[in-house]
C-alpha cells in the first residue's frame, strides 16, 4: 500500500517542487517492515528526498546494528536517516544522519534542535559505548538471541490461541479490537500478574484495531514467557476476548 501511495502521489507532484518521502523502516505498532529500496527508487524517480525513520530498527538489525537498511544493503539510497539512542541502545536522545549541507540546515533552522538542551557528556559517552557493543561480535550474538526470543514468544502466543498479528519483525502485536477491553487487559495484567504491557488505542491505531504490543529481549527466558501466556489466558478469559481471529 505504501508503494502504491508513493507512486500515485509522486505522479501527481510537480517535478521541480522540493519534496520529501518519509517513512519508517519498521512500523512500531504492527511490526511490518518497509520495502526500503523500492520506496527510495520511487521517491528518487520523482525528484524527492528520502527520509527513513530507523528508530525501531537501530541496534536490532544489520551486521553492525545500523538498522534495517544496513541489513538489506540499501543504505546508500537513503538521503536522511533518523534513529534513537533509546530502545536498543538503552539511553536517551536521537540523531539524524545525512549530507554535511543538510545537517547544517537542520542545525541552523531546526527550532526543535536549537531550543533543546544538549544531552549530557555522560549520556553521549554511554551512547558511544552502546553503539560499540552492538556493532561488535557481542552485539551480533545479542541480535541472534533476540531473534530466538521474539520468535519463541510469538510461537507460544499463537499456540496459546491468542490473535497474534503476523509480522516479520521483533514486535509481537496481539489484537484486542476494543478500546475499553484493551485498557482493562493492560490493567489486569499489571494488577493481578505484575506484568506491564502498553495498550495501544486510537489514534495510534485505527478504531477496531486496538492491541497489546509485546517485545521480548534476549534475556527473557522460556519460563518468563510461559508465565506471560498463563497470565494472558486468565485475562483473555475474564474479559471474554476473541482468540485466533487474525
């Protein structure tokens, strides 16, 4: 759908007008992955810059953890990439990477940057250390363990009869389909089982697509996952939620 939309919009645009095609490499809610190379090729064919948000991919994909574009070997087609120092890197802050001239424009005219306090040197040093770890052999080992963990979690939830939305990434969304019940499921999981998971409601997702979103880490054990499945079974039964409808 994104490819068709980009193609259609590009065909209607003025070829001489400045434009940017912006998209996520990994969609944060449903875990779908973007056809990065195809999107970039279409954007460039209409004289548009490409802006790829790798926030949910940096540290987790690619040989050095640079993101999904690195894993698919198409990073050279991206004009601007943004990422985070949170999530996989475990800190706070973010970045953009682009040409010298474009970064200078952002530094000079981006009010969000100009009026924001810089991150402390200790945080910057921690970010460098995190990037170094995830770019190393240790990082590659962690990424392999991570893949095994989220694949195992997805399999356990599917086996348990939960409506897991199938996607190729590390994000494991479970459909609820009701805003009130999604909120109650979140509250019951925490109050009864001490498990915190965020309910995702409109406008983050369309109405009727409310969900709970899970992400396993390399350090979540099979026993922890079994506890989660049992807790979800209790909550799903209590709220009379549908199973295996996705």
